[in-house]
C-alpha cells in the first residue's frame, strides 16, 4: 500500500460503550502518538468500516485525513512529529 512507508504504525481502538464519549479515545490516541513520536515513527494509519459513521467523524475531528476509500472502508492517516 503506497501510504505505509509514510505511515508505518497501524491502530485499532475499541472502547466499551460506557467509556465512549468522554474524551478517552482522543486521550489514548494522543498518548500513542506521543510515544510513536519519541520512537521516531513518522505516521499512523487505520481503517474504519465504511458504515461506521461515528468513528469516521471521530478520526476527522482528532486530525486524521483520508488516505484511501474502498467499498470496505476508509483508511485514515496522521503524520507524527518527532519528539525529543
Ligand atoms: C470511536 C471511539 C474510539 C471514539 O472514542 P471516544 O472516547 O468515544 O471519543 P472522544 O470522547 O475522545 O471524542 C473526541 C472528539 O471526537 C468527537 N466524536 C467522537 N465520537 C463522535 C461521533 N460518533 N460523531 C461525531 N463526533 C464524534 C467528539 O465530539 C470529540 O470532539 P470534541 O473535541 O469537539 O470534544 C469510541 O467511541 C469507540 O471505541 N467506539 C466503538 C468502537 C469503534 O467504532 N472503534 C473504531 C473502529 S475503526
């Protein structure tokens, strides 16, 4: 996949219903991005199911941009600044 060189890290996130909508998703991904940045990883990508409109809205809201769209889903990516 052409975007993997620039986004070598891949993410899955699934919060239980009672943990959703309270900022945990953003906080967990921010923590992951910080850690990846310290390790020199330049980007993060994931794929959301095409009908998962809530997740798609969430990823856009927290700064991911669309890399690819297929009948099966939408792949999003986010560059990561190196952290020293
Ligand atoms: C998708 C998921 C990870 C989001 O985590 P969350 O803790 O619920 O989201 P947060 O509370 O951190 O929301 C962060 C921002 O995204 C927005 N957002 C979150 N869910 C949203 C939705 N369904 N529709 C629109 N915006 C949404 C929030 O309003 C918030 O915006 P703000 O910065 O203006 O406050 C979580 O709901 C989840 O695990 N869902 C079920 C499993 C799933 O779909 N996983 C993803 C598979 S690809």
